[in-house]
C-alpha cells in the first residue's frame, strides 16, 4: 500500500480538485472572450449549422452543432457561451477521469492524474473553440469511465448508459469507432472482458446505441453519406494532393509525423510529472486488469490511427487526437507508482502551477500582441473583421428593402460569419452549394431576396463569381468594400465583394 506523509494525509484533495475545475473554467472562458475579437471560423460554423437543425451536415454528424446553437440561444449572444461550452466539455472529461481514478487508486494519485492533463494542449489552448473535435472529449471520457464500471460491476443500468454514450459519440464525430475497436479488443483479450459477452447488457447497449444514431444514419444514407466522403477526401483525396507523394511518405512519414505531433502535445504533461520519474516506487493496490485497461484507453485509439495511416497511406491531422488522451495522466501515475513525500508533492504543485499559468499567458499574449503582426492571411480567425462585415451587410439590406435579411450566400465561412454576427441571423447558403447547405430552398431565396458575399482581392477582376451568376442571374453587383483586420495600429485590408438579389424574383 502506498505510504504518504501525515501532511499529505490531511491534504483536501477533493476541495482542490473542485477549485482547479472552477479556475480552469473561468480562465479559459474569460480569456478568449476578452482578448479575441472574432470567434474561430469552425466554432462559428458549428453555431450556424446548429441553427438549421439538420440531422447531419456535409462534414460532420450533428451533435456539436446542436449543442453550440442551443447554448448560444440559451444566453442570447454569439461569443462567450460557446467558449464556456467548450470548457464545460473539458471539465466534464476531468470529472470523469477523477471518478475513474478514485475507483482505481487513491485520492492523491487521482488529483495528480487530473492535474497532469492540464499540461496537454488539447485540454486548454486547443479547446478554446467548440467543434466536433471538442465535443468528443467529454463523451469519450465518460465512455471510458462507464466502460470500466460495466466490466467490473455488470449492472444493467450501466450498460444502458454505455449504449447512450456510444450513440452520442458517433453523433459527435465518426472517430468514435476507434475507441469502440480498442474497447472490443480489450473485451476479447482479458478474462474480465470476456465475461461481458455472456451479459445481456452488452447487446442491449449495442441496440440502444444504434437506436440513438439511427435518425442520423437514415439522413446520411439519403444524402449519400457526405461526412464519410469529406473524411476520405481529407485523408486520401484532393485536399492534400496525396497522389504526388511517394509511397514511403504516404505509408510511413504521415504516421510518424502524427506520432511526433501527439508527443509534442504531451510535453506539458511530461513536465508536470517530472518530480516522480526518479522517486522510489511504492506498492499500489492496482490490478493487472486496471493496468491493461488504462493502457488500452490511453493509447488504443492513437495506435489504431497510426495503423490506419500506415496501411492506407492516409494523411492525418494532429487535432484528430483531441479526444484520445483523457486516461493518459492516470495511466502514467499508476505506472510510475511513485512514493510521494510532502516535499516531492510541493515540487509537483509548483511545476503544475507554472505550466497552468504559462499556457494561457503564452497563448493569449500571442493572440493579443505577437500574432497580429505575424498573421498575413486575411482569414486569420482572431483578427478577421467578421462583425463589421456582418453589420455592413445587414445595414445595406435594411436601408434598401426595410425588411429583415433572410438569406446570405457566398463563401462558406464568410456566410457563416455574417449569419452569426448579423442581428437578423440570415440563413446561410454556404459555398453556394446545396450539398453544403441541404436546408436551402432556392425558390424562397429568390422570393425573399438575398445578399451575396465573397472574398476578393486588389489584384483580382471584380465581378460576380460564375456560380453566383448561374444560380442568381438577376443578382446586382454592388461596389467592392474594404474592411480591416481587427488589429490596433495596423491596417491590413480585407476585400469583400457584394451582390444583392432583390426580393420578389423568380427562379
């Protein structure tokens, strides 16, 4: 059994876990709200998608969009509610791992295992925006927690919750099968897991998960599974011009790069655990199954991802690892099983506090003071003049037609920004593509009228885009407008083309 000092025995672990959760929630919600003038484009995309209330979208299943839109509507503003929602996703994951750690080990190790996660960039800097990647974080952590309980206790109600969570995981993003495969292999290779195949709960969980996800699957079938097409195009299609890469690069270097990216993401965690690497080892009442379980949950999805890339030659994007590592801190501390003195624990807390402060300070110092003078792309999220563009668009429509603006069409993310930040929240015709905007009724757009917007540039011929001409032959080209990125003391222009389709047109 682990030996700890009298001081540590009296340490209020649960109290400080609660304090940590509250501080994380406040800091990582307030900082982007106060410092970042424009929300990330994919967070805006989620909100605007959700307002259309579809059973699926051209890139992802619907859960993240529904939650982002609902939370935004609940508080009646675009901005801080979405940042708060993203951090709630993170702290729910922390809570799930805290509960799992208490089941497996001691409160001391449980606190360390959660504090260590603060060093993983996916739980802070990369979790500012609420997207389909972010929504997986709490669901996967809750799945891991529930999965452990069903194996250990075999209670029917636990299996039912597992089934619901599995369905929600698929509705979050199609990465969920990576976790399911790791879970299935664990069931097969351990005696504790094989018992589950004799349990009615396992099959009820599978049925419930199918029931939860079936409306989306039916929708996806009728729309030719656009999310799968998008994923395949992202990894093996035209997005990265993979046909030009060598066999070795496609089947080895992509996986190596992904692995190195994930190791880089973990640097903070490795630093936080530094005081325990050379500590004496202690006896810990953790079973062999617990070690195997944590190993599968901490590394299974990543290993499967790398194998998929090696076999298929697929390109991998590092942010796909966002939900992978919630069990990593617990795995590490259980594997190290350090004997922890009060002095060693103080060193741990010191490094943890330094890392926990350095991450938000570094991130938002970059966004507020350094990044603005390095960002050359006029679409840079934090400085993009989305609100002025949306205000100009809305005001032009009101001044000329004296009705709310019902529709905005044009570039994918630009229409999302205008839809979100306009007081009218017009329905977006994203990319002027019916496959990207399955909710669009072209007859209604012609009858109610619409604004069209697209990004152009000083060296480009200013004219209506060909696709806009094809869909809206009666569109009236408006003068090009120049906006400026939201950077103090620096004028960085953004050129936007506009056109209007007056109300009362026929298709």
